[in-house]
C-alpha cells in the first residue's frame, strides 16, 4: 500500500516535471540574428533588407552614446526608442512584421538608417499600390 502510494507520487512528479520542462519559445526559430553597428556617427549598414523574424542587434562601436529611434514603422507596429546606448552596448529588435522601418539616432539626427523586412519568400510588400476593385456600373434605380 505504502509502496503503491510512493509509486503514484513518483509518476506525478515525472508528469509535473515534463509539464514544466516546456521550453520558452525559441528566440530564433524562424529567423537568425543580423548584426548592425553604430560606428563613426553612422549606422552600418545604413540600409538593410532582412526576412521577417530576424533579430536585429545594433552594437554601439563609438565612444559616445547613440540611440536607435524608429521614426517610421509599418502600420500596426509600435514605434520604439532604444534609449541612450553607451559605448559597447547593444539593442535588439525582432523584425516581426513585414514593411519598412526608418530609424535615426535621437542624439545625432544626421545618423539615419532603414530596415526593409520582407516575407519569407523574399518578396517586398506592396507599398499602397494595391489596385482597388472598380465599383460595378451604375445601379439602375427602380
Ligand atoms: Cu548618435
């Protein structure tokens, strides 16, 4: 009796352990990391095309602080400001939505860059040129 009870406890523990062992969502399941730099008061590369899901990692290689401040984002994406990044600091941003992201350094506005996020197939998104269906001809009033 006591033995069976212990056995049940053991199984329960194993089951609990399995449930808790569910890993957190893999950070790089669909995308890889793309390194960018702030160097000599410029973003490098200044313009970059990545696939959706890519994790962008900026590293400040200058001896002064910079920011990554999004100034233009696709519809539905929250704008974002990294805040001041000191020398050697990094800022990570997951390119979670297709579209064009323009950014700059809020401390040095002449520092600008853009990221174009494309779908897995590699086709850039249509930029507002979707043809609208023409309305049907005039409806004859009865
Ligand atoms: Cu700067």
